[in-house]
C-alpha cells in the first residue's frame, strides 16, 4: 500500500447494466485536497458514492488507511473516518440546524467532544451559530450548503467527500465556501472534491483527476492540469 489515507484501486461500479465506473484508480494523501473534474455523467458522484459505501463496486477495492472497506455498510465507513457532504445537500429539512449537526455526530458518545466539534463548525460557519434553532428547510441555499458541510464535519473525518459544494450559489458565496474548504484542509482534513467549477477546484487542490465516461483520462498536480491545453479547452471554457 502507498501512504495514501484513501485509495481507490481499479474500481468498476454499475447502475444495473450501466457500467458507470470503468476501472478507476486514485489516491488521496494525508492533508491533500484532490479535485475530481469532468462533464455531467462522467462518474464523479458515482465515485464519491462508491467510496462512502452508498454504492458497491462490482470489482476493485477502496482502502482507508490501508484497510479495505469492501462490503462495509455506509455507516461503518463513517466510523473509519470518511464523511460525505452529498450533491444537493440532503439536509433534514424539518429538523433544526442543531438537530442536523447532532445527526452528523452519531459516531461520537462523548458529549464534550460533540460540543467541541459543534463549536468548530460554528467557527467555520458563524451563520449556523446564529441560526442554530432555525428549521433547516427555511435556510437559504448557501446556508444549507454550510449546514451540509458542517454536518459532515461533526464526525471529525479524516477524509471529507464534497460533492458540488458551489452548485447553485452566488459567486460571493462560492468564494466563501471555497475559502472555508481551504481552512478545513489546513486543519488537517483530507478532501476529495467533486466540482463543476473546474478552475476554482484546481486552484484550490493539490492534485486532480479528469473523468470522462467512467474512466480517468488525465491525472497530475493541479497546476499542471490547469495549464493543460485539453483541460483548458474542455473544462475551463478557453479556446
């Protein structure tokens, strides 16, 4: 095994008869932000869902800290140190902000640790502290995204999976979310980031992978991918 905190090794995932991931391999090192970019339908969300146990690969394996998570249910993978903030946020809209955060802390039994993690989340996202008693479904889109990330952080993950954190947000909020992702990473959390905004994702990341129709077609340091002519034309809107 490499020193990767997370490794996806030759994974094939299917939706019924549809071959969604075709033997992809990638690694996330401790303290690293890894960007996964590609067009809609390329397999980015499927990759995160496979890592977090929401989908089972038909072949290949995922390793966390050198241990295979093959066949583990999703809730046990959270205990392994993996948290997932899914596309579309998937917050519990009828619960309060505080109750949503508590749902993210179900792996913890120590009330003091739960409060420490809640305080960390509220430091990262002061708006959540202001709205802690508010019903989550009444929050703005940006606040709901903060809550989805905050809930994922409540289990103190070693690897945070972020699926389209900027989707549907105004540019000012997008910058704020990306600044916070950088801050989360600086505190020691490794991040696998799926993001349509390829330029922002690669500027933030240490390295990146490009997915096309279920296969990784390019990989390397983020700065190298930003300068790659194929990436610039296909994903950065340059001619």
